[in-house]
C-alpha cells in the first residue's frame, strides 16, 4: 500500500505498467485510416467522449481479427449522444475494452478499433481494473452516492474507505489521461467525460492541458453534503469536478447538493446569471448545468416497429388476455427496490380482493452490473417474496408476480412495454432511470394492438431522477408499501380518458427531450463555457489532487515587489490606502487586533515624509484608534469613511452629512428578529451604521437569511436616507453618500488642494466595498480629481477574482511582504546606506 504521506497522488504509478509505445498523432491526415477520429483542419472541432467502457460489443470469433467480432453497442448513452452533436464534427470514443475482450489488448487492436469504430481503448491490467471498478467504484462510491454509508465492513456490500483502492482509482484515471494525452488537441477538441468512474480525470487533464475544454456529466445522484462530507478525500473529488468547465446533473436536487458541498467544504459561492449557474473558482467560471438524459427516439422507434416486436406484443397480449398487466424492468441492484415493489403487489392483493386473479406484475430482471454479496441478497429476497405471493394468491393459470430472470432481447422488452397498461418503478434511489421514457414511447409507437387511442400510467418513485420530468406520473414513496399498493390500484382503476391525458403529456415531453436534445444542449453550453479560454492566461498551482488552474485576464497580473519598487523610488508624493480585514489581517484570525509585524511596517512607511498612509476600514473609530495607538502618523478612515483623521493626534472629521440616525430605530428590530432566528449571527453597532454578521452561521441558511434580510430592510427603509448593502457574510445599513470610494476622493482632493497631488497611489483591498476605492483611483477624473499625468496608480485586490483592480496579491502574507518591500526601498535620490559600524568598545 502506498504511504499515506505520499503528497503527489498524481504521480502514483506503482500500479501501472510502463506506458504503451503506441503514439497516435493528435492531428492526422485526412486520408489516413484513422481519419474518422481526427479533427478536421477546417470543419468543426472534434468531440472526445470519455466513458468507462467503449460503446462496443465483443463476441468471440476465431475467424475475426484478434479473435473477436466487434460491433457498436447502440444502447449506450455514450454512443447515442452522437445524434445531438454537429453532423460534420469528428467523434472519438475513449474507454476500456468490453469485458469479454479485455485480454486481447494490443497496439494493433487499438489501431484497428480507432480506424474502424473511432474508438481508442485504454488498457488497464486486470487486477488494477478489478480494484478500480469493482472495488472503489462499485463497492464504495456507488453505494455512497446512493446514500448508503458503509457503517460496518459488511453493510450490504458497501466497503469502508480504503486508501489503497482509492490509489487504484487514481491510477486508472491517470491511465485515461495518458491515453488522451496521445491524441488530444487541447486547443481544438472538446472533451466530454461520463460519470463518476472518471471523477478524478478533469484534474489529470487540467494539469497537462491548462486550456483543455472539459465537460463532465454525472449520471448518478449527487448526495446531500451531509453524506458527501463523510468521504475522506471529499475535497479532492470536489476540486476534480471544479477542474471541468461544465458540470452536468440530471436534476436540480443533485446540482443543489453539489453547490452546497462546494460552499460548506471549499467556501465557494455560486451565482445565477441569465439562466446559468456559475461557480467562481480561481478566476475560472465553472458552469453547472441541469438537464436529464433522454432516449434515442429513432433507435427505439425502429425496435418497436420491427415485425418481431409486433409478433411478441400479440403473444404477450394473448397470454395475459383478461388480465390487468403491469410491468417493471430493473437491474439486479440494491437500490432498484424490486423487493419493495413485490411487497406493494402483495399488499394490493390483500387490500383489493377483486384484483386477485386479474392483476399481474411482470418483472424483467436485467443482469447485475457488479459482483458481490449484495447482488446475491437482492436476488434471494426478490425470489422469496415472489414465491410467497404466488403461493398465497396464485391459482392454476394465474401467477400474480412473473419474474423473468433470463436474458431478454430488446424486442421482447419493447413488447412487454407495449402490452402493459402500467409501468412500475420503485427504486429507492436512482440517478435517472429511463425506463418510464422507454415505456411511454413503446405504448405510443406500437400498432400491434390496433389503432385505439394510446394511453398509459406510470407509478414512479419520487427518489428517481426522472420523477420531476414526468409530472403526470403517480409519484410514491417506495419505502411505504401501502402507498405503492394504493398507487398501483389507482393506476388500474383510472379512467381511460385520464390515462390518455397523462400519456399524451408524457409523450410530448419524452419525444421532444430526447438524447439528441440533451447532447446538443450540453455541447452548446460546453462551447459557451470555454469561449474565453484564449483570452485569459493560465497557471497551474497546487500538488496532487489539490491541483488547480488560475485563469487571469490579459491585464490582470500579480503585483510584484520588483515591479513596484523602482516606480516607488522615483516619486515624491505617495498615497497608500489599505483595507484592514482580509488585507493586512487575515479574516480567519480570532484576534482581530493588528500584529506587531503590521504595526512595525506601517510605522516604517509613515516615517518617510513622502508617504501618506491610510487604513480605510468599515470598523468603528474607537476600535481602530485603540489598535493603532503606536502609529502616530497613520491616517484612519473608519466606518467606510464616515469618520476620518489624518494622524493620531489630529481630530476626527465627519463626512459633513446631517447626523440623523432615527432610521436605526427601524432597522435594529428587524435585524434582531433575524438574529434570533439565525444561530451564529449577531449585530454590530457603529456610530454611523448597523451591521448584521452571519459568518459563524450555517453557510446555506446564513446566506438565505441575508438575502431575506436585505429585501426586508430595503422595504422598511425605502424612505430613509440610507443604503442597505450586502457584503462578505454581512448585511450593512449606512447613510447615503458614505463609501470607501467617497472618502478616497476626499483624501485625493485634499492632497491636490494642498499643492501635493499624489504621483504614486497604491490601494489594496479584498472585498466588495473596496471596489469603490479601486474605481476612485483608477478613474479619478470621473470624480473631478486631477492627478499628474505621470502618476503611478496601482489598484490591487487580495485573491484572484474579478475586480476593478488590475493587480492582485494572493493573501495577507503577500500584502505584508509587499509593504515591507516598499518600506525597505530607499528613495532614488538617496543612496543605499552603508551599514558600516566601527566600535572601539572591545579594545582596552
């Protein structure tokens, strides 16, 4: 097992064989045999679809190349989505070989599949694939994403977190990245990663190609943050998703849980703008998309209209003539709720004797996708319940529950869908589940039973991803057996007219929101999310799975001491404006008083008669006065500039506004109401303002309450001379005409009037209120202040984020280093002092 102290997990390669010698050109000639997978130099960019398995079937065939006959598996979403991509865009599939052909891995096979199917295989050693897929993915991630915590090692097949299996997961994802590196043209190709098996892949790709165009779609649920937070490597997985440009989910619930996890674990907020949800992440905007996958209408119509399907439909209808037929199709899966469905059927027959001998539930059981004790237990439970129900209510010629536990062709499945008047889906948790969509289309398109008006009813678990899309379904809580039984009865007793209405509503949605619509929408949004890649500069920072890319605008750059000091030396009238919290003192510091280091550097700057230094803060004047007693020549603008003084011994000046604070009598009771209702919040009273803080409250609830409080205060204070602002974890009420921008304008105007207009201005801040300062110094002419044309102006924000400032520093440590660099810089006119002392004290 690799050491837990291994810092750079991206470089874990112990489990991988030496890289394959196969090297495929990123751009191939149009006439090459691999041209279907090559981007066209003039056509649309290539789409690279990355999934765990290639959309291929492999059947042993001694006469075929490599001993297998390969065909396209058109039933996979990875292949069906091609119908929504631009027709002329080349498509390349990347994934592992079908399980049957895994041992046939070779460079020659890779070239063959690339040339004939536009498929590029990723070769994983059998043991690594077993630990990656059946170990970490299927027995840790899959249960947890479906809300099953591994409370004990034997929890129905769910395994506790195993770091060795996690390393296998990373190694497999890195192998995918290695393969993509061989063929990817990062400036042109769009990469679309499918599902949680490849959750770490965006980080590996982003490390190698900072400008790569990466989309990720999660086909499984994203659990609530309370569940997701139990993952020991939760931050790594979240950051991996954030290394994509576009992250897609089936439902708003899944997206909401992802956004909540980003907020609670990484402190990231999101914004909704013009219908798009975006997370600002180190200068990049990660777009979050919500759209469920549809079905392939063309493929399904061809199956339903096939003669063999019609024949089976008539056979099924004849076999169940006079019965009320319901159908269910599920994988052998712990979360599909097959046992609960059978219990509901049992309860239906208990409560409604008139349906005995008439109601039949046909359950088609698809093969399990994983291996383990949980699969066996699901099979045994379903078999035991169905046997009990059939023994209790069955009669000669009547079997209430018919389990079809064998391979079933697509034509036979379509026939059962077309013949059944009700479809029952009782999954306790499922990412999407397209069974109701398929059922609706089969009922609509089949003509085997005549031309009667089409009708159908769907009994659907409310915990399934497609539930929000099918508003005409009878939604149930699958854990309530009585509710399932009552929903089945309602479906069977429903009038034909209502069944038609519900069916028409579902068919209209399903036929217009097919897989092509989903793929087209995702592809368009991915292009939109990547449109600014080439207008920004990108830097990679961080190690291992914490790696991320910083994207900055062309005019937004880091402020270095080497750049600013030479200009600082040349000037004679300098103005330095500093925010306090988050700029010279960390926000996370419990002791908010300035450190001795801060006091020292401020005093050294103030000692130079060419410098005028101001702390511009939202804090109260008494607090700032107490803290900065050692700084005799330091100017302070308190409460966003309502109070100003130019040095320790000079008097406080007010902004000149009429001091009418009667509005506080209205604002304070409203804030008190929200403080009482929001644990962790409190009110700060200032002379000119009143502030509600919620940084210690629950992040989601505090943010929600802040929005409500903002609206409430704006409403009750509409006729008062105040401004209600929302800042970083605060809601503040200030008199009108008070802002950091206004006080900076007054300081600049005063220096100009005194005949010493500043020829050097440095302004550093970290939050929204500081943007007003940046605007005042970047565009002083807009405020009637005229600076010398040769003035050097530096507006600098703390942290890499969108800002009026043109420069940034990473954190408060960088700010102090910058100020120390200026304090140590001698004037241009002053030579470097010679630090040479001669002492005779030791000489006798």
